[in-house]
C-alpha cells in the first residue's frame, strides 16, 4: 500500500483565494515508507481511531490515506471510493453541527491522482446520489462541512435509499452520540460485488451494500448497520462486529480496545477535531 500524509499535522489552512480546492491545497502530499500489505498508519490523524490504532485491511493496490479536519478516509484508487471513513464524535460536536449550513459544493480531491479519483462528471446523469460516508450532518465547523463534500468521501448511492433508510441510520447514530456518556467512534464504508457496476467515464464502482460500525468505548459495546444499496431497503437488526470483520476482512478495532471493560473508556475526550495537533 502506498500511503500519503498531510503536512502541518494533517490540518489544511485556507489561503486568501478561499475556494474549496484551496481549503485542501495547504496539505502537501509527502510519500511515507511502504507498510506491510495489511497495515494502515494515518500518522497525522490518529485521533479518529480507538486507542489511536487504525484498522488492518486486506492488501490492495492504490490505497491512500487522507486526513481531513473531522474525519479520515482510506481511499481506493480501484473503486475510486473510500474503503472506510472514520469519525470520532461527541455530544458537543453533534450539537455544534446543528447550526452548520450545508455547503453543497462537491469537489474532486486534488490530493488524489486523476486516474484514482472520482470526478463530478462521473456522477452527472448517473441516476445515483453522491452519498456521504462521513455525513454532512456530523460536521461541527464550516471547514469540516466544506471538506465533507469531497468526492473522496462519497459513493454512488441509490437516491431513495440515501434519502430514506440510510438517512435514518445517520440520524439514529447522532441521537446515540447525544445520549452516550462519552465520545463514540464510527466507521462507514461500501462493500462491492465481484463484478461491481460502474458509473461515468472514470468507472466509479457502485457498492452493493453499505455498513456503519458504531463503537462506544465507555459501554464497551459495538454494533453494525449493514444495508443493501437499493431503493427497497429498510432498516434491519444490526449485525455483530465479528460478522462485519468476517464479511469485509477489515479489523476495525484493535484487540486492546475490545478488551477494555465497560466503564474504562469513559474518560473525557482529550483531542477534538481541528483543535488539537498530535
């Protein structure tokens, strides 16, 4: 896997131009040494992962790590979508997100090579929504909101499913974070069939299913929403974390985090998105 990192501790600074592309242009890509086929590093944004330990993934070509101010993306240059998107949420962030105005300015992330990224033209006329993995409704600052419209945070999503059953899952997740005693980790991503259909001239792959893993270190509980990317999809009972690992072959949670007894993960959050450098 070829990994990349942002300079300036993973935080992107605005220039006077003020465009969305400039919002990310301050993140100079720097190659880092290749890792073993299943490791991810995310050295500039470890705050998004339990125990600051990123997932272990199946080896694949064209995997790149992207750090944003409110989420992290492992991006696949083959599917031209995320493999997963990681968030670290708390009550204050969700409350702040309620006052944020959607930017609705979708853009291709220029940090990704042209041959590995989705473009606006790929979605145009496709009949699919540009479906957020880290939802706009989770974004607690203007910069986070703007960055959430990166196509690196999107998958082609059935329009009815996106606006219906999937939107309900996103809302239920935010409601849980508001009730939780401490912060919560969320992993969201697509799953593809062996011969996945594609859209656009760039052949962006269309997922057959989406998943959303919620992990509450305070209670020690985790659960997973697994949903077909179809108009007829309705909410089903969650599957277990172990079943998600079996289906995706991704180990999202480090063994140390899962071994923590309920109550031991209830300390106040020490790092907040876009405010604390590591």
